[in-house]
C-alpha cells in the first residue's frame, strides 16, 4: 500500500513541477536557516567534558559587604574567589579532588635562535587540576601536591606549544624560559581544550581560547606573575594585592561523585560562610554560598550572545512563515483534486486511506526539502565559520544535527500537510462525481 | 468594480484565503521589526568617534628588554616614527583608542558636594558624579588624533607627568555639559578623590573605547600622562592613501630602533580596520537581517503567485462564462487584482497589530527601542505592491482565457 501511495504522490507532484519546486524551495530555505542557527546554538551549549561534567562543581561564596553596589554591565565579584577563601577551601579538602586556578599570559623566550619571543597564555593551577579534569598526557604527567607546597618550577606544556618549541623531540626534561624564569617541563598534554573553556574567567573568549601551558599557582604567586581575567576589589583603602581578602580573582573546581558528597559540600560552604560571618569578615547571609554543577555554571554565565539568540528566533520565524505558505499551497492543491478523491472514495477508499495518501505526499515534499535544506544549512554554517567571532570555528554539523535536519523537514511538512489532508479526506464521495 | 462576487468566491476558499492572510500578516510583522532593527544597527555603526579616522593608524609594541626605561624607549621610538616619510605626527598611548575595546574609567565629581553624595550613596549613580573613559598619551596626541579643540588650550609641556596624577585635563563637550550644566566648564576644578583637576580644554567629540549606551558614550577625559608600561600603542597620522605604506615602514623603523620587542601583526592596523573589527558583529547582523527580510518577502510573493495560479486554472470555466456574457479582459484582470488587494489588506491589518506585539516582545528580551509607528504604513504599502506584482502574471493569464472555454466541458 505504501508503495502505491508513494507512486501516487510522485505522479501528483510531477503533474505540477513548478508548484512542487516552490514548496520544496520554501521548506528548504526555512529548514536551512533554522538548522544553521540550531547547530550554532547546539555547539555553543554543548557539554565541554562529556562523561565528567556531571561530577564537577564550582563553589561560590559571597564575601561582599552589605552595601556593595555593582555597576551595570560589570562582572559580579562573587563569581570568583578571593585568595584566602580559595586557600581555606583547598586546605579543608572536602571534595574528592579539587583545584584553584587562574589564567595568565607570560613572555616566552624560546631557546632556539630561529624563534621570536612570544606571549603565551596558560593556567596557574594546583596539582589536582589534571586528574580532576581528566587531562590526557602525551608524555610525562602533572605535578604533585608536594610541588605545590615547595613551589617547584615545573611546567606542563600543551602539545601544540611543545611541538612548536621542540619539534618532534621529547619535551619532557627540557627547560623553558617563561616570564624570565626557567621551568622544567614534566609533561605534555595530548590534544585537550574543552569548548567552551568552562574553568576560565568569564571575561575571556571562551570558545576560542586554549591553555598552552600549566604551572603551579604557588610559583606564579612567588614570582608575582601577571594574572589575566577579572580582578574585582571592594571596600575602601589602597588598591589591594592578590592575597587580599577584598579582591576576587581565582576560579575553583571540585569533583563530587555522589549526591551525598554534593549535599555535604554545600553544607560545608554554608558552614564556612557562617564561620567567616562570625569572624566579621563576611556580612551577607551564609545561605548565599552556592555550588554550581558544570552545566549549571555555564547556564549561569550565559555565554550565548544575544545576537545568536536573535538569529535563531529569526530563522524559526522564517520557517513558520514558510510553513504557512506550504499549508496554503497544499490545501489548494489537494482540494483541486476533489474529483479524484471522490472517485477513490466511491470505489471504497476509507477516509483514513485518503488521509494517509496525502500525508505521504506532504512527507515526500519534506524529504526533498530536507535534503536541499541540508545543503543550505551547510552553506549557512560555512558562512558562519568565515566570521571572526570566537565561536565561529566550532560551527560544524554532527551526526545528530544531520539527522535532525531531515527529521525537522519531514515533521514540518507533514505538520503542514495535516490540515489540507484532513480537509481532503472529508470530500463527499458522490457529490463530486455529479459535477463536470 | 464589484466586491460582492469576489467575497462570495473567497467564501468558497475560506481556509486557503485565511492561510494566505496569515502569511501576509506574519511577513508584515517580522519585516517591519527586521527593518527597524537594521535601521538601529546602521545608526549604531555610524557613530562618530571625533578623530580623523581616515588618517590615523596604530601599532602596538611591547618592549621585552629587562630593566628597560620604558619612557626613554618611547621617546626614541617616537623620534624614529616621525622620521618615517609620510608621517605627519605621532604619539604614544598606553591603553586605547575609541572603539578599541579596552577601557580604563574612574569616577570623577564636579564638586565637593557631589563627591560627598557619592561617598554616602556608595555609588556613582544619582550622585552627580560621572565615570568617563580616560585617555592618556604623549604630547601631540590631540594633533595626531585630529581632535577638534572648541575651548581652552592643548596641554603645555609642563602639564605632563610621567607617573601619578596630573593636575589638569581636557574633557569632551558632552562631559563638560553633563558635569557643569548651564555654566562654563573651562577652568572648573573637578574632584578625583582627594585630588583637584582643572579643566584646561574642551574637545568637540571623543568616543569611548567601549561604548555602552547613548548618553554615556561621549564621556571621555584626556590626561596629560605619558604611558608607563612596556606595552604602548603608537598612533600615526598620515595621508589616507599613505597609511598601509606608512605602517610597513613604521614597523621596520621600530624594529630597527630596537629589535627587542614584540609587535603582533594583528595589532598593526589602520583606524578603518579597528573600526570595522569593532562593528563586525553588527555588520554581519545587518546582512543577516536584510537577507531574512528579503527571503520572507520572496517566499510570500511565491505563495501569492502560486495560489493565484491555482485559482486561475481552477476557474478557467467560470472566467470563460463571464467573458462569454460580456466581461472584458480588463474586468477579469481587475477581478484578480481586487481579490489580491482584499486578502493582502486583511493580512496587513492583522500584521500591523502583530508587528507592535512582536516589537513589545523583542523589547522585553533584547536591547530594542519602540517601533516608530510610521514603519507600519510603509510596511503595508510594501506588501500591497508586492501582492500586486506577484498576482500580475496569473491575472494576465486569466484575462487571456478566451470566451469559448465556456462551451467546452472540463
């Protein structure tokens, strides 16, 4: 039966090629535009660390004074931690694994004479950064808690920088001069750059940034290395130093494996805040302390620019108008075949059969529109990749988006065909035969 | 022209006519808002900066020699840059130019009372104090940027400080009027915490490095302060057509003066490039908005034409009968045109309401202003014209149906 309907649909569509072409074109334009933007949004809100993200949490305290007022548009100082708080959380070690970190950009003077000095950006972190985030290593490994404590000048390089500096030879054991200090390379990471760079300060361009080096936070503090990212200070007095209790600049992540651990950690944060309040350092309610999961944190940061959002709505609006267009055209087309319908009805076809027949005809338009729409979406994504925005390079379709395109197209056209098919199946068998 | 036969025909195609009306309505609503968004973005990207944009170019250089005297380096670099053929003047600034993003701003108050109020409120807002963007630079900055001094004087050599706070400043006219409304700002002393700063000059316009919203974007202040750090932005002024050549020669001159520096090729730019980079998202968005508006109009035109085509085919016989009993070709033509006019009019009427509703919805989620009402009649007119154009070909085909069709059975 299905083959019969497909044959009928094909014949019907061929009878008016221009109109069929118009309908396919309309749906493919709508689908192409929508899928381009849905794909962009999909890659922007994707899980940066699949398999691990569910266990990763970032604690946030509220050390701000009661009368602190934030400027419109400036970052929230409570999004980052102060040095004393981060150190207290590290020392308490209430999580399975945990690390404090911050970004930094340092001058690198290559030993090779043919390379010019460059500024490279990387991360100052504590030892458990690597096992907690599951950073894969090509050679060597991360440093130990003992290295953090003694402030050893050790360095982990990203594979891209290691290759640039040492070519194919082993970088581990080599010396790199970074920020006017010599570091011993102890590890080279395999290709690893979460998109977005969720653990970085939110002032950066998180979709295109990647860390080229990692070194102990204690060393960065000892050497007074510059810190990049937002540094928010509050209260009166002279401009504060990095160790000040009145300036937030550090990011902190913790691994919590079970719901019980999460609940216990949340309680710990509240208790810590209450203790700080009792000491007179915090002024706000201890319940302000928050523990965000990784995906929850990304939602809180809201990295998707308003323009991308607007573009998605525009594309969906476009698809909607295209669908209205197709509904009207299908309706006119189906009703014009009243004669054919009543003959089939008189010969014993049930209403359901007519409905299925026209449904299949609409679905066929959807499949053709979906395939053409796929091409249009690829064109759209290509044009987005040409933009200089930091998320542009990520705009690629994965398998789920590819399938999603065709499914959406068929769904849209079947939906558009519902009303016309319903009207068509209500055609009376005899009435139409009488007329010429 | 009789409307009644058209209406009675449309009653037979209620659903189809309704769908077409809806399509016209949504197209009208979306296109009106899209065109308005385009107009707003165009206005945004054409904001004047106040500097001689076609004549300015910039090079960012970071000295990497340990223990180098940064300001001695600047002086030597500027001398080398001024010797480059085609360079009319040169200056060094520490952070920024208009639309170059990184901005340094700090609160400043017109009077002691305003300062006290700000301290008491613990915020700038509502105190009378303002938070202008600060620009610094070496002597000759005003001439290099081509800023237009409307009152007072440029900085004197004695005004410049190498570190710490200067005692005088030049402000923009917008800032002067905001701080001292109704009185001359020149010579006034502003409060910057415990420091007094005397206004010695007023420039016409100088946009912030990172504009936020109209009304604040012109608030800029220029300090007679030489850049302190190893990273500086060298600003060059030359004839517009010389800029690319001057940039190449200037980079070579800087590297010759001292190779121990980092010049990022991405930060060797004419001001035109800086401006374009800043507004790149807006220009992309303008392109997308225009494309989607055209796409919508195109699809709607296709819908109107396709449906009219159908109806003409369907009504061949009744057209033939009308022709046989005396209707002229132009009667038939006008019949279809009138039918289209009725449908589009209904769509436009509904579309106008939808456009206002959509605008309100967008205003609550994005930075969008209220849709000016004159957009609505213009949008309606555009859709009427579009409707008439798309129905023309099918209507002409209908008019060409010969009366003899009436005698044939279909």
